[in-house]
């Protein structure tokens, strides 16, 4: 049975789950969620996920929400990307959701997906200062090591990289963080890796104003 992942390309949290599925060789397919069109706030989607968020994983009678839960399920079912030291994996996954991805997701949305006149400059500046501290933590940890939680790639890596391949500005320049930069290269060299806009449907260009002819 082919699993479904309800997702959209702009979602870094969806990318965490989609990347784990793809690299694990799971039988899955993406189902586009028109988040920016309001689909996630509709009654039908809330019946699927009361939190009105993506991603949602569905396989037979099993429905899972929250990217980390989905990643853990995939790793446990396939026996891949979950090393013996599960505490270290979970430590970085929880840190990412609280300090890195959670902050990037909000900041990137405010900087790119709101109309310019609605972008709160003071909030964005505060978030960027917090993110700089998070980048510093991750970069220092990755200096002198290949992977976050083990001697091989794990779901901790696929969690923490969730937003870092996106081209939109959110206070992150790879060249400023050599440890992170080299680590992202290692992840993208893994067999089956795809950029989020290639792995999932949905792209900011889909909503760009069309030129009049």
C-alpha cells in the first residue's frame, strides 16, 4: 500500500517527513495541501488533522501528524536512520523544533509570504537575532564531525536541515557557517536526495502574479 503525505513545497516541516520517506526508500506519494489558499483551515482538512498543519502521513488505517512523529515511524518501520543512541537523536529533534525550524518557519513566513506593508520589522529583527544563536550552536556542533547524532546520517539530520535548503531569505547564508555548509553538502549527496521544491508540490512561483500579454 502506497502511503500518502499531505504536504506542500514551501513547508520545511513537510520536507523533513518527505525527505525521510524518500531516503528510506518508502513507498509513498505526496498529496498537495493548498495551505496558502486556506485548505488547512477548512473542515475537511481539520477532520484529517485537528491542528490544521502539514504534514500528515496516512497509510491504511494509520494517520500520523507532526513531522518528528512521522520520521520516527518511518525510521522504526524501515530500520533506517535511527541509531542506538535514541536519546541523542531526540535531543536534537526537540531542539530543532523549538530553537531552529520553529523560528525559521515563522521568520521566513513573515519575511517572504506576507505583503511588504504587513511585515513586522521589530519581530523579524528579534527572530533573526535568535536564529543567529541557533545557527552558531549547530555550526559549532558540526565542526569536526560529519553527522549530528551518530557516525552516520539519522533523522536528527533530516530534521535540522528541514528549512536550510530554501532559497528565500531568513537570515541564513551558508557561506557564513562552514560546518553547516559542509553538512548540507553531505546530506544532498545521499542517494535519493531532492530539493524541497522538487520533492513536494507547491512553489512560491505558483502564486506569483502572471505577466499580462
